[in-house]
């Protein structure tokens, strides 16, 4: 919904008749229709009645009081989301519930409004933005699902002939020593790496829905087991705990380790350390020139002959999916230093 002249069906779950009348009064003010179009309001006083109304599936948005007789706080939000996770929710709360309301936003509510400060403009603006934001999120989720389906099908269709080619090349290499076969084998390995990186790009850029408590040193140890660090020295100088998607954080750190080894050599020294609001990965390799630092996150950019050019783009995508920032600068040893900030460090 973005144009006046459309119709919006609003469900209000509110046990206080006075607050309900106030919401209805504001939504019926003439200038509200100029902002959001015609508004139809259904009011239910209890959570049970509200859930039955939600089940009918005829509402565009829900205004939800978190302090209902049979349910209070975030349990009320959870009950509504269990009934229909697709309906956009605007939380109505008293001044003493502001912290709970902010947590409700973090758990999927679109907005919150303080009852003591309610007016027609606030309601109309929240109504319009919540519905539009929810629709955009739904479209983004659908696009991501289609992208994942596409990349999965493409990777499957590419892997089958790739596996056949690998097998035939290996048979020929057993029969004869030929430099052309070695070149063909390297090309097939590069194709396989490209397919893996493309799949990762499609998957890792998705928004994070479920964060958990993760220790950076534990994730770093898992990375060392899954990344060929060769003779590289990996120094884990942190015991910080952060809120993150553990598997995607491991993918981020793994790509940074591989990047340092690809550009700094097998004997490079890599350090994972703390920042005030995040962490860094630094090495003592040749570093990245100031002119190239803005380009390193671009698709296909690589100064390594064997690199796919997707590794650092994956790093940036995972950081952005968490709401983090990532930048590259120079380490104390003159190498590259990647700083990830905006992290919720516990």
C-alpha cells in the first residue's frame, strides 16, 4: 500500500475501551484518509477473540496491546506471530513498557506507539510505513527464495557434467603424463570453486532472523579445522562473545583466513582480535593499497591468480545481513586488516 485511495483493514486487539475509542477516533479523522486511504477497523478485546479474527485472514495490519487480561508482554506478541507470522504488527504500549516494545521490534513487530502520546498523524504514519515495510520484506523474502532455488538448480546442472569431466581427466592422467591435462584439471577446479562461491553468495546475503550467543575463539578454531591454513600462524587474541548466526560468522572468518593466505603466502601470520564494537582480522602480508580498498568487495575483484573474486564480497554480504559494517585498512605489520564493527558484543 502506497497510494491514498486504497483501503486498509485494521485489526485492533485492545482490552481498554477508552484506548480503543481513541484509536478509532484518530483513524476516522478526515486527513488520515488522505495519507493512507480508507480505513476499516475491527476491534477485539481479548487475545482469544483477536486470534480468531487473525485466523480469518482478512486484515492488512494489527494494532496490538501487549497488556491483555489473559496474556502480557512478549508472550502476547509470540501468540499472534504463531497464529500468523505474515501479519504486520504495531505494538501499543504504556510509557513503562518502552523496553518491552523495543524488544518486540527486534522480534518482528514493525513499530510501536506510546498510548499516552497517540494522535492521528502518528497512527497514520505508523500504519502506512508498517504495511509498506512489511510488503517490501515479503517481496525480498520471495526474491531470496527464488534466487536460492535458481542457484541450487544451476549448481546441480553444472556439477553433473563437471564431475564427468573431472573423472575423464583423471582417467587420462593415469594413462599418460600430459601438461594439457594438468591445465584442464586446474580449470575444472576453478569452475568448482566458482560454483561453491556463487551458492554461498546466494545463501549468505539473506537477512538474519535468529541470532545466538557465539564465542569468537570457538568459531575461529572451527575455521582452522575447515580451512587449509598450511604453514600460516593463526593467533586468536580474543575471548569475546557476540550475538551472531554462528554458521555465517564461521563463513565470514573462513573467507578472511583464505584471503590472507592467498595473498600473504602459506607462512603468513593472521591475528583475530577485539574492537570496542566488533573484531578484526589482520595479517602481515603485502597489504592492500589505498586505491584498491574500495574495490576489494566488488564482485569478481581479485589480485590472486587462483582467486574467484567472490570471497570478500561474501564477507561483506554476511556482515550486512547481520547489520554490521566492514572496512579494510592497513595492519600494524603493513598487511591487510579487516575491521567488522556494529557487532553486539556481550
